[in-house]
């Protein structure tokens, strides 16, 4: 629950009564309906900046009027009752029932807290997966936007698969990754996440099993689980040692698909070799196991270009390739793409039209301009790689200084992340909360794998060097205290 309200200390009305009246207003106008769980006394006091005793007094009055109910040591919530500000025959919808019984599961608790805390301007984001605002191409974006010749097509819906101009530009762009795809085999989506939603809804049945490298970004989402599908974790280290585990797991679980991030894997930053890529493609084709290749980090190489995309070895139409502009140009642009066989792209395009009637025409026009103005694009990517190299080296230096006896890690060759392995396990919740109290936000490994208590995903892409070092020093101090 978020509150933008604060009591007025200049008001002659006692603060506890201001809090009481605020809560009554929220309930009166249906913003906090029956079943709404209120913040604890201590939490609400922190949120509005008062003593806990002030909140206790407000809650007690609300309870005496039969508006809320609280049990010692448990939650306080709005209850279904009538009292003087409501008509006695009022019928109040229990929205809490609808929320709890809806199809989609809520985000993991860690993810909910991260999504909320990331927008606190005082937070140091030590695990976030995006570029620093200082690395976003603001100047170039202004020039791109100003150069657009706005016409009616930019203000209308695009065709089901997306802007033909953009799809033609992408068809040329991905040739550099070894992928040959006609514009008709490309679907424009609103970011990579929508691609997964469309694939889940359009190609898979309830009770389907999807093989996923473990750890994996996909485990941080409840997308497939909400559609009654199961993610089967395939340990990444075992896959790299023996690819035949894919066949074994496919047969054991009757899996329908394999999801992989073969280039600068999230969260480990690992990349498969070219030979391993050929093995994966060949094996999955031989056992008729379709793949989703998530390749959103490909262009963020630091030391040397990665091997060709899996899709470049696919001559049977067995791979759905997902790319995005979010990691390079702008997460706010909300543009991604899916490459696949004709009938699959037709199916996903039809489903997308039912879902949102197409990705923003303006955003598509902007990305098209970026790809057309190749010098702007290549200059920006070059600048990002150089800056990421400096940031990576700085973070590795900090880890050597503060974590040499606490953890181990592998120096990444691209992307945003370092997968830190602690020498001793520590409660992810305890570590997360202790750091959050100090305005430091981390991504515990438990987000990306079931047994992630010894891992953290660190990111060097977002924060300044000063903030990175401060946060890592604080992190090391807490780990020493708790292990």
C-alpha cells in the first residue's frame, strides 16, 4: 500500500484525528473497500512520519466505531459493517475476494518490494537491470523525434504484425547476428515480456511444462504459472557439461518447450560457445522440442562479440527468437520483436490484436528512425559498451577489495550483471531488509532459483561508482555480521 498523504502539522486538528479522517475518506469513496489490509501501526507511523502512539490512537477510534478490526499480532483490516457515514442498507463489494481468486498470481514478494523501492529517489539500486539515466541517449532521442515527419500513419493503428517499415529495418538489423528473416516473419511487441505472454497464451496449453535454465530470469515471473503451466529447472552447469540432459528432462516431464538465454545469460552473464549452440539446436530439433531464444543482451558485449544467435543455426523453424530495444536504447520505448515461422507469427499477431490492438505507432516510428540512422545507433552502442567496461572493472575492483574472503564471482564479458556467490549462506529476506533500511536495493538469488540463498545478482549498469562502492561496502559489513 502506498500513501502520498501526510498530516498537516499546522492544522489545529490533532494529528491522530487527521489520520482517522483520512482513512474514513479512503473507505467512504471505495478506495479501501471491505477486506483491505491496513499497514501495521509501526508501518503506518513510518509512512506518515508520526509516533506509533498517534497511529494507535487513530486505529482505536476506528475500531470503536466498527470500521476496522485488528487482532493482536495479526493484520488490521476494513470489515463489512455499517456505521453512521454509510446508509444502513449499503452493500459493499468484497474486492479482496476477487483479487485472491483471480487467474493471475501476484508477483513474488521480493519483486513487489523491488518494483516499489526502485522509484524512491534515495534508493541505491545495486541489482537493477537497466542502463543508468546518464547512459540513455537523450540528445539523440530529441534529434530522432524532431526529425520524424509526422503523418496520419503515426497516429493510427499499425497492421497486426507491426509497422512494415520497422520490420524491414529489423530484418536487415538482425542479419548481423546471423539471422535471416523476412519482414513477414517478424512480429513487433510491447517489450520482450509481452512476447512471452503471447507465446504462453497462443501456443501452449494449461498443464504444459517448460524447461528453463536454472537460475533464470524467467523464475522471477509468475506468468506461466498463472496460466497453470510449470517451469522445470534444468541446472545451467549441468547443461554446459552434458547437453543430453535436455533430452532426459524433456522425456521425464513431457516438456513442451525450452526457454534459454544463451548470450549473456540473466542473471549469471554466462554465454554458450558456438559449438554448444550448435549442439542445443541440433538436439532440440532431433527430439522436436521448440526453443524460445531470449537474446535481449546480445549487443551489450564488452570484451568481444558473442557467437552467432541460436536462431542462425535453425533451418527447421524450431526457434522463436525474442529481441528488444529496452536494454540498448530505452526501456520506456516498450518495443520488442519475435522472429518465427509464418503461421506462428500469424497466430501471435492475431492474439496481440485481441490483447492491445498493436504496439504504439509513435514508438515504432522512433525505433525505425534509430535503425535507419545507423551512425547514431552504432555510436550510441559503442559509447554504452565503453562505459559498461569501466563500470564492470570498477565493480570487480570493489569486490576484490571487500569480498575476497566472503564470496566468489566470474568477471562478465558483457551485459549488466555479476552473479555473486557467497561463501556462507545467509537469509535472503534478512539481507534484503537490512540493506533496504539503509536505502540499498539488492536482487537476492532466491528470485531466480529456488535455492538461491548463497547468490546475489549485482548490476554495474545503473549506479555511479561512488554509490556502487558505498553499497558494496555496506553489503560486506552486513554479511560479516550475519555469517
